[in-house]
C-alpha cells in the first residue's frame, strides 16, 4: 500500500455513468467499499478490507485469480512497489495526476513479478512533466544482487498528530527490523524530522479535494451534463465540494508548502541513510469504518489519514517505496512492512526486497479464499 488513492481514468468513469453500472470516482479511499457493489473483502480474513483504492486488484492477485493486477495500493499479503515519480509515464492522455502525487504500477505476489512489470512499463513519453533518473540496468537484474550493508532508519511510532499504532503493526515492523539485522544491515531508530509536521495532512487534503472537483467537471463534460450528488459516492461529493471552495491562491500555497516539505524529507536520505523502515499502515485493514459518515463526512477522511499515515509522504516527495508481507498476525492477516528509498533508487529496493523474500518465502502461502 504505497501509492495513490483514486482511479484517474475519467473516460471509464464517464462510461460508468452512461450505463448506470457504477458511481464515478467511488474509490477516493484506502478501502474498497463502494455503495454500488458493496465491500471487497480480504482473502486472508473476510472480516477485513483489501485496502484500496485498488482493492479489487489486490483481492484478485491475493486469491490467485491473476498473477498481476494494475493497482495503486492494497493490503492483502502482496508486493506493492510505488515507483519514483516520472518512472512510469501517465501519457499520452494525462500529464500528471494529483499534481504529481499519484503514481501507477501493479500489485504482485513476488518481487520478481513486480520488477519484471516495471521493466516493461518504465520510461517517459514526449511532453511528460517529470523525469526519473535513468535506471542503470533492467530491474530484474537487481533480483538477488547484494545490496551491501545498509544504514536503515526505523520508525515504529506514529508521526506527531497521528493515531497510535496497532500492536500488530508495531510487531510487524520490529520483526522486519530483526530480519534485516540478521541479513547484515545496521538498524537504528531514526526518521526525517519533517515527518512529524502534521500540516502535511491538510495540504495533501487540499490537493486531493481540488483534483476531485476538477475530475467531476471533466466527467460531466464527457457525459454532457453536470455531475450531481446522486451520481457519486458521498465521500467523493464531499471532497469535490471542499475542492470547489478552494481558491487558486490556496491551491498553489498547498503545492508550494508540499514542495518545501519534500526537500526537508529528502535531505534525510542525502545525509547517509539508505532506507527508512516503517509500518505500511497503522492498523490491520479495517472494514466498515473508513466509509463516509452521512452525519459527518469529514470524519471519515480523518480516519482514513490516520490509517495511511505512513504512505502519503512519499506521494508528496515522489520517492520510491515498497510494501512487503513479512508478518502474519494471530487473525491470519498479513501485516506489511514499508521500505522507502531515495529518489530514483528502485534498484536498491528491489535488491533488498528480493533478499527478504528469499528469507521468508511468503509467495508460497495461500489465503483461505483462493482460486
């Protein structure tokens, strides 16, 4: 679960309105529980969510219906690699998404498959607004390669202002730290100081709201009528209404704040740390609590940001990150460990992740709900 939180294909969303099959932008969320179809449940434990927004892909890959699924995030015992901003083009129809916060890739059951897909889709297109540093060699050649002895920061508490971590998520990240130490890496409790600046949540929210409002306008133009409350999820409508109230000055101020904050974050990697290890999410993926509350729609967004507090920072910085299923809790749920590298260093993530995979062999495990 290390990516963005929405389906950005306006043409497909417009078609869903024309046919009445679904609501547009129904999954601007980190859970997959649309009003149109109901909850997508976790194959490892159906009392939990798959995560989201790409929870359908996550469920299909985890349950072995398919080997690879296009996704932005999910929490189903899968490998979730978020590439560096600009590594995978959004062209030709989109320049950027959510002002660079949204980045596309896949979820897979193995590091090998994730690396192979990235080899196939990496690269720019004419007119792209961003470019990632050139890769040295194919990512599949990084599989099993020695990463060297790395200095890795460990963050096993919530950022200041965030909700406390579930004990299972603390246990998962501590277990990952011990495993990495056993592989020869140096682990110390350290993280970028700027991660404790809770203002990121507000500025991130402003960008999401602004783009949700724009998306509804774009979809309306495609279907030939204005999108109304009855066309979309309550969650989406609330975000769009908030976005419609943003001034250009407020939106640009949010972007400027995020850019300055990203420099403060990135400097931590420049000052001798190789990776940061955190939980992927703050609690096992909840079911039913992240949907919009008709009495207080804003409260749902606050709950969402508490759950995903470790992943949006790297949408903001554009750095690559990977979630790995190294730990299972007593309820049979995989609990992800999240590694973040410096800008452009997917190669290092793949080297480390493939060594961790060899140590744990999670891809041989099958969930109770399995094809």
